[in-house]
C-alpha cells in the first residue's frame, strides 16, 4: 500500500481536471470531492508541488479552502478562467493570496491548451457527461489535450466520482503509455476503481513522489 504523505515535489506542476457530475450534486458522495482535494491537492501543495486547474464552481471554492489550509505559497496555484464567466466567478477567485495571477482566457481552446502546456502530470476525476461547455465534456477535452502534449504522461484517471473520467477508464482500459510509471498493475487498477478518496489520492501522491525522485537521480 503506498504512503499517503509526500515530500519534495520540487515545484512539479500538476494539472487537476475535476468537477462534480450533476447526478452527484446534493448527494452524500459530493463529500468525496472535498475529501479527495484535502488529501491530493493539500499533499501536492504542502510538499512544494504546484497546481494548475480551470475554475469550476464545484471545485474552485473547495480548492481555495484546501490551499489556505495547506499554507499555499505565491505562485503554487495557477487558475485558468474563461473571460466570459468573469462576472459569475466565485468570490474566492479574487483572493490573491491563493490565486495570485488568474489566467483569463478568451476561449476554451486557449484555456485548456495553456493548462496542458504548463503541467507535467495530469489528474482527471468526475466531470459532466451532459450540459457541459464546449463541443465535448471538459474532462475528456482536457485529458485528450494533455495526452497529445505528454504522450508518456503521467496521467491519473480516477473513477472515484464516476462521470466522464469513469467513461474514459472504461474506454481506454489498462496498459497505456501514459499510465502511472511507478505503480504496480494492481495499484493502477485500484487507482481506477478506488471508492476511497484517501486511497485514490495516496496512490497519485506516491507515484508523483517516485517520479520526482527518479528524475533527480
């Protein structure tokens, strides 16, 4: 079982593509998103890693709270937002102590390409399957753009919150070149189907830590 704490991510930028599917809004499972962010985002930030994400009403306020609790430092969180939603953005977006330099983008393509270009690892969880902005679900679009730029990943597809990420897991299966490099086959299977936020986050953090350590040798 991998450890759930991590040290020394040395500025590694991790793209987080996450949102709560509509069918989970208002259910007890909506807590799983916050629990995941507490361990995953909190672990990345407290160990010196960086987060890159596109603002979503179900994620931005939660990530703001987690970042505050983790003692976020300037430049650790890069938030991308669509210009046309500036007036509807959650109030937390204005907190420069967490989101120091919000990247306001004119369209989805610019925003999502910018996120994929900035990150060196990607985590994908949940995501709307209907009623999304753009011509395809956001998690799917961001996954595809990230993989095009980083064909060897690492990509972490989590089925924890169902949604579009779960559909991608069912379509892609295992043995992909972008899969986590330092997890065993059994651990990668756990990552795809873990119902525990702590377990899913712990697996991601363990692999990220091993990747950074290997690159520093």
